[in-house]
């Protein structure tokens, strides 16, 4: 294995202290077509695409930009923002599909994964800015708006509806994973067989690189050491962690992932969870869910999915 370091093939996960090291493997004597890597700021993170075909890289970025335009809550014109505003929307096929998927993750995770957590996410964000914890009252009020059963999808009329006023969808937990999947699907359609997309730690390894699997390294959540290396072909990886996106209030560290049952930031003892799956949306949704559920219940959830592996760090692992 040949693990190269930043700025070549070290790609930080969105949350900092876990890194994916994309090793360049397969130096042989046969002349190979070179790989190109292009990075862009997209979906609030650095997206990096590595492929031999420069045009294909542009195609993949366009697909991902389209997904961002549909799902971003930071763009008032996105379909999700419009749905949050108007509560009923004629939505595109892609938006309906991701909403359907999210409802199914909500069910399988017994509500740990819930894209209607938007109002809770917002009050905790305000709390960070103001340096105080939200009031119990505001948490109780926001919790009443959190329930993915209140998203009603009608595929015949292509509509999505939010049943309660002031509900707010936030697809931050899966938008990147979904965008990666959409881009990979398009690349396959145009005949690309080897590519790596890394959207801030949401990664898909298409095919092989120079006839050898792509190699990913997982860095320890609290230091620079590599704790696990694995090789991947036609598989996805995603990580949720407590490192970069967290805040400290009265000396306590809070995660950006909310436990919808309590209305408080997730506090399951998990420090980081990396999920390997056949597609990136599954890896992304499961990583967020397991972060809420904790190691034991999280591993149980992962077992409900075919072909899923997890690498979980808990606070106890950090003590040793
Ligand atoms: P990730 O980093 O992929 O785990 O996603 C975290 C983001 O998902 C947060 O920044 C919120 O936007 C959103 N989120 C927070 N808590 C949840 C939850 N329990 N279920 C679904 N999305 C959530
Ligand atoms: Mg996620």
C-alpha cells in the first residue's frame, strides 16, 4: 500500500479528525492513463472527484450541483426550502425519491434518523451563537414538530406535503451521500468504470484504480494515526463524528447531530462512526443514525442492512 498525505490523497471528512486516505495503488510497468483530480466547494464542503476522464468529472459535478439546487436549505429557491415554506409542493422525481428514502430510514432507525429535526437543529444552532442552552420550553415545542410521519408523499401527483405548520426539513444528514450516488449513477450511464468521489468524507469508489481496488484509510478521531485501512470497489463510505461540527457550552461538548427522542444533541457515547455500504446514501443515513443510537443499538440497526460494515469509536475507546 502507498498512503500519500495531504495535499495529494488525504481527504478530510467533513468533521475534521477522521480522515480518509485515498491511497494511490497500482504503480506497474504498463503505461496507464493518468488520473485527474478536481475539487470544488459544494454542499458546504470540498468535493473531490478523481477520474481518468476530465469531461466525466465535469458531468459528475453538474449532477451534484443539481442535487444541491434541489435539497439545500441554504438556498431559498431549492425544492426543500420551498416545501418548508409552502408545506405543499409539486416536486421533482429526485426530491420525491430522497424523501421516500428518508422516511424509510426513519422507520428502520425507529426515529433516530429524522429529517424533520430541522426546528431542533435550528434552536441548538441559535444556542451556539448566543452562548446559552435553549430553554426546556423551546425544546418541547420544537420536538412536537419532529416526526417524519408528517411528510406525505404522493407519487401519482408528484407532490410532497408537510402536515404540520412550522415543520422544517433538514436533509444535511444525507444530501451529500445522495448527491454522490446520483453522480455515480450518471457516470455509469456514460460508461465510466473507474472514479472516486469524495464529498467531505462521503465517498464512493467506482471500479478500481489501475486494476487495483481503491484504498481508504480511517484516521483516529483524536490523533493522526491511521487505525484502519481497507480496499473498496463499487462501495461507499460515510462518517459521522463529534469533532469539527460541535460546540462547547458551559464546558460541555455538544454534537451537531440531534437525538430526536430527547431534543438534545446526541449523547450516546459514540465519538465517530464510519459506515461502509453499497451506496452512499445508506452509508450517510446509517452513520447519522448510529451516532444517535449508540454502539449496541447502532450495530443492531446496521445488521438489518445487507452488506454493511461499521467502524465505531466510543468515548471508552479513547480512554484506552
Ligand atoms: P451527518 O454529519 O451526516 O451525520 O449529518 C448531520 C446533519 O444532519 C446535521 O448538521 C443536521 O443538519 C442533520 N441532523 C441532525 N440530527 C439529525 C437526525 N437525528 N436525523 C437526521 N438528520 C439530522
Ligand atoms: Mg450522515
